[in-house]
C-alpha cells in the first residue's frame, strides 16, 4: 500500500469537545494531549490574549509547544456578557479543563459546582498547586514544588538544590489531568455520569519522589542527591574525552563490563579479580573511574559512540536542546512536525515541534491545527452555540470578545 493510500492516524477522541480555561503550561498540556488524541479543544483566553503568548526567555516556547491542535476564542470573563458566552461554550462540552486558583472561576459560574449542576455528564478537570488540604490556597509554581517536594534536593549537588531543566511538574500535572479525564470518560460510558478530576503540582512531584522515599524505607539511609548518590553501577558516568567533548558511558551488568573491556582493549581490567562483579566494582568505583578517565581521555566521542553502538553498550552524546532538531532518529521516525508560530517577532514562520511521544496503530499523532492566533475561531465557535453574526459583531465592538 502506498503512503497516499495509507489510513490516517487514529483519533480516538474525535467527536469529543473540550473547553479549556487554562494558561501557562500545566492546563494547556492536558488540553494538548486530548487535542492530539483527536478531541476538539476550544481555548478560552482573555481578549488581550493569554499572557503566555508574550513571554520571553525560557518561556518563549510555552504557547507554541502546548497549544497546537486547538481553537482560540478571546472572551472577557469580567463582563457579564463574556461570562455568559463562556458558560454557553462550556455547556456544549464533554470536558472542561482549568488551572486557576481555587474559587477563581466560581464568580463567573464556570466552576464544577455550577457547570456540573447544569450538565450531569460533564467531566471537569482542575489543575492546581495542591490537592485539597492545608496547602491548597498557597500559590504554587513548578520551582516551588520542586523545592518543597524533594526534587531540587535530589537534582542538585549537596547543599545546592537545583530545579530540573524543564517544566517537569507542570507538564506531568497536565498529563495526569488527561489520564484522569480519560478514566472519567470510560466511567461515564458505563454510568452516564461525569465527575470532577483534580491534578496537582505538589502531589505529582511527591509521586516522582516515591522511589527515593521507598529507598529510605528499605535501607534506613537518607538518599543522597543524584550527583553524590551511592551509584549502584560502577561504570555509569559522563567522561571528558578528546578535544574536551563529553559522552555518557555505562556498563550495568557483568556481561556488559566484559564487553566494555574487550572492545576498548582493557584486558587487564577484565582479568582483575577486584572487578569480577558489579558489586565488587562499586566498592572500588572512585579508583576504577579515575583509571577509565585517564585511558579514555585521548579517544574521541565519535569513536567511542561508534564502538558502543556497534556492540550494544549504553552510551549517550551530551546534547543541547537545539541539537535535537538534527537528530537522525527523530528525523527518520517523524518525531518532529511543522507548526506555524502565532505570535512574536517570528509570527507566521514555520518551525519544528515535538510530537506526543506515542504511536497509535503504528502512527504518530500529527499536528492538525497550528497553535491558534488569538480569537482565530471566535466567529465559528460562538455561532455554533447560537450567537448571530450581529450579536458577535456587537460583542466585538464592546471588547467582550476578540
């Protein structure tokens, strides 16, 4: 069968409508997952546009990354006519997703208590800093929960807590929100009733820490930060090699260590009884690593990568994010897709984005809609919930919608 005749990727959520009252990363991630899976996702944003559209620096990629496959309608919720328009859209939805402070949407009639009363089939996904409890009214950020939830401690060197290098909790919180929504959809198919789903930054960070909490429970010893941890494998580190390049190399089993020694010409290390087993090697790890660093220093990263790949040993080049655009595996497997930037100095330009990291029926889930321009779909969406063209024009004139 030719590519032209191949069936399109599955859209298991086609026909499902999601109304998204979200901003930044956590809530938009949930909406993006549902949109990638085929749902119609309607993003309600302020008439001036979600503030994420205008972020600089490390936030510049937030909007185009997490808002593909969505439609945009600009609505001023502070005006009663705007809140009414948003409620009409929400009434048409299977799922409403939000990530505002507790109680913030109640004054607009857009909280679960109000919307669920009118639509018993509604699934309402709230993304919060904390699940209900003593902390629930605190303001949370990814960095806040990484610090208080142990992740920064485990990532940094001793005495130097360090946040992870991406919005790990925001993204994961959105993923958990989407997982909860999918479970609620299955339950609704059985009972006919919707429900509220809650996902929270702090709790998902604690979930990440579970392995270290159980490590403490099992051993009675405090887990050390990752740069200073008691490594369970002797050869498992970054090595600086020829011309100052760096490469991660590993040998995590006795068989891999034997291969490691064979292919690098380290027969003396393979024969050394002090290095016979992984646990033996761990006991002398500092001395072993010092020897390996000295022997590997003259070799190039490319040479080592080729040897390790040829013999099935774990390795990794040390890359920067922009290097991934040239990754041959991502290029060959369709892991990157075109999107048109909606905002900023490069608005209208086509760039590559990363796709949701799964396949369905052997296919990646594509970009069907580029990240929307502010209000790009306002006319279409409001007409779909009963507004006439004249009414929409009047709302625009009053800056109720954009």
